[in-house]
C-alpha cells in the first residue's frame, strides 16, 4: 500500500521565526519606552527609590553607631525637606561632624527633583543601635516616621523605638 505524501509549494506566505522575534523585540522596546515616559509611573518609582536609599542610609548610621569604639552617637538629620546629612557627634568639641554617606563623596544626600520629605524627625543612634532623643542618652519613646513624597505618591519609613529597625510598611 502506497501513501500519498503532500508536498507543499515552496512559496509559503507565513512568517519566519526570525521575523517574529524581530517584531517582538521592537514591540518590547517601544512599550518599555512608553511605560518609562509615563509621568505617574516614573515619579512613583522615584519616591520608592528615594525611600529605599534613605532606609539604607538610616541603617548605615545605626551600624556606624553600633561599631563605634566609644559611646559615639550617629544621626541622619534633615537641614530642609529636600536633603539629609549623616553626622557623628564629637564629644570633644560638643558638635556634630559631617561624615560621607556610603558610596558618595559627601555627607549630604539631595532627593531627586520634585521629591521631598514631608515629615522628617532627626534619627539618632547610640552604640546599642537604639534611637535616642536630643539629649543623646534617653531612648526614643515612640516610633519615628519619615515620609518621602512627590505630592502625589508617598512612602513612609518607620524607625522602631528600642531596636532602631527601619522598614517600609
């Protein structure tokens, strides 16, 4: 018994795999550009990014205080709503000395444009990593909340009293 094999003509009118992949790459690139240019999406990401950087720097200040030889106090303070500074308390001069933030050549971090802190208490840490009040010895009695906002989107960081654990709820 002989089977009939159908032979397709060589002038098929379909797309090759390379053509399909090229179209998908072009569509992916165009959609990525369109999404990144959307105002709310981009500004929302800026708020998240700045909140994460601030969280990292607060944890860095706490770590520096915990790794200090003496009873050094470290703090993140806000001179204004658009920036913050890492400082170490100098007990000899009874003043605060600026210290470079990790990965930067400055003690000051300035938020991206249109981003500001709407509530920004100074966060001080003793050698146990505990948040302390202005007198540098009394532990904070309540959690500290720092809010980063662009006017539309906002993220609040919480520095937990007693432990100093910093997180974004």
